[in-house]
């Protein structure tokens, strides 16, 4: 069964078109999201109730999760899943707890000292999607580094299910990770509530978490009004680089692990072996039949590509241009190859490093840049929940030495007040020397 388009030996000038992600008409999306955000900004909780009646499977009137709901959720989660969540949290905490210490003051010129101080962002909001499946793992990926960073106020929004509740494992994970308040709100309206604040939902300074196109568009729009976001995030994606040392059964499983997210997920296989491509595609056909989410995964695979290249080196060049969210290196000397990758959200090295390990429990983070954003954006880490303030202190000797530099540059830009601010201090010091 041919479930993937195979492209053989594409020329370099064909790469851009070959790697192009599907695009959509965003005009309707932008208008719809803008209207929702404006309604929430103006109407607060009442606008959220209107959105809930319009979009949620169960209309919500009281948004905050109660203590009894947390207790109910904890009781509903099986012990084996609780233990798995706790183990994943421990690994994520261990990885993200490694912190770079603020540097000591640096004397850039005699009498001029500069240093920096890293501080937690005081108020952050986490968005945990639950559209096609409850993603309680996202709670761990966001809440653990937020706690390590020391954010004073951490809130979370997640869409309610058909009973008007949030998934039990999601609430268990939120309580385990110390999330202060949780609200049964989803979609663009959740982003708006966290950005602008309502009588129920407090406003935050930065919003984290993946979501559908409406959530992503809402994050981009509130960013323009001064609320920070973690990154632009679109459909999930994976790329696999494979040679004849790869195991096609493993390759297919990794491709499907992203494809099952939904039909808009991006899946790419790059190999220097036609046999590996053919065997992996054969495995795709076999494994698809076993998936509960077969229809969604099949549509994603049908829209994806297998690319046959001359060499692994050429494959690396293509994948650096693609900048995948997840990149699996099922090749010989995988660590050496990994060192040549410059654009990727997270890299999985060797045949036994499945993509789902990073998604759940290896310790890294699954909130990663998509759509090529990995060329410039990093995945979520403890640093994402902090900000840096820089400091400088000049003594008399410092203004004597640095003043002429500042004055010359300010004069060159025609900014007289800037020049004078340095000159008046320098002249004061020099007058005392006379």
C-alpha cells in the first residue's frame, strides 16, 4: 500500500517547494479570533460564558476547578498512571533543574562594571489542549520548569469535556506540579482571558502551551498587545533521517506517533536507501490498521513525503532547511550526525530513541517550535519562564574613561541630550581634578 508520496533525488532548487508546509487562508481565522479576543477583553466572564455556550460540548458557568474536582480526579486516575506521571515529572524536573548561574560583575573598562540578574516571570498562564485527546503530559512540560524558575503565580486553562469537567489525569498532574488555579476554558477565549484578565481569571504576563489554529492565532494577536508568548506553534511534525542501519518497523512507528495527532500533522522520511523507504512504507500500512486513530493518521501520512537522497550528508542539508519540530536520527554514527544538525526543536539519536520518549518522560520538553520556527526559536525550558535584567555602575573613573565614547557616538547620531548626560558628568569629574 502506497501511503506516502516518494520523491527521488530532488534537485537543490526544488527543496524549498518540496519542504513547504501546507498553508491556509488566514483571513477568516484572524477575524474570528480578533472578535473573540475583543469580546473577552470587553465582556470578561460573561463573554467567556457566551463562548462556552457556543463552542464547548458542555456549557460552563463557573470556570475555576474546585477542590472537590481535584479530589475526584485524583481518585479516578489509576495507580499505574499516577506512578508513570510521577516518574515523568521526576525526569523532567531533573533535566530542567540545571540552571546557569548569573555571571559575576564584569569590568568592561576601568571604572565600568556590568552584570546581569535572572528573575522569574511573576505571572504565567499555561494552556493545555484537550481537543482530540487530553494531553496531560503538557501539564508536566510547562508546570515543572515554571516551578523550578520560581514563578509566583501559575494558572492553567484547559477545555472542558462533554461532562463539563477537565480530564482527571490532567488535574492530577496540575496538582502534582503545584499549579495554583485551573480554569475550564479552552480555545481563543482562554488565551484572551489570561491575556486581559476577567473577574474570575487573573491576567498573566506570558502565555505558554500548544493548541489548535485558533489558539495559536490568539497567542499571536495578544502578543501584539504586550503579552509575551512562548513561541508560534502549529501542527505537530516529525522528520526521520534513516540509512540501512535503521529498523523500518521503528521508523514507521515514529512517523505514525506524530501522524496520529491529526490530519494536519507533518511527517517526513529522508533516506539514502530506497529499500529503507519501501520497507518503512510497508510497515506504515501494517501499523495503521492497528491504530484507534487510523483515519486521522492515514490522512496525515497521505499528505507527507519520503525523500530519497544521494547521501546522509545531503539528507542533513535538507533537514537543516526544513527545521523539524522532532528529528529522529536512525543512522550510523548518529551522535556525529547530530552534531551537524543546526535547525531542529529536539533531536532523537539512534534506533532506540523513540519520539514518544521526549513527548512524555525522557526529561526534555515536548513544547517545541513548529512550522520551521526551529531556525530561530527554542523549545520551552526553565529559561522560558525567566527574564534577565542587566545592570551597569560607573564610578568617577568610569565616566572619565567611557564618557568620551558615549559623547562621540551620541553626537554622531545627533542626540544632544544623550551626549550632554555623559559630558556633564565627565566635566564634573575633571573639574574636581584641577
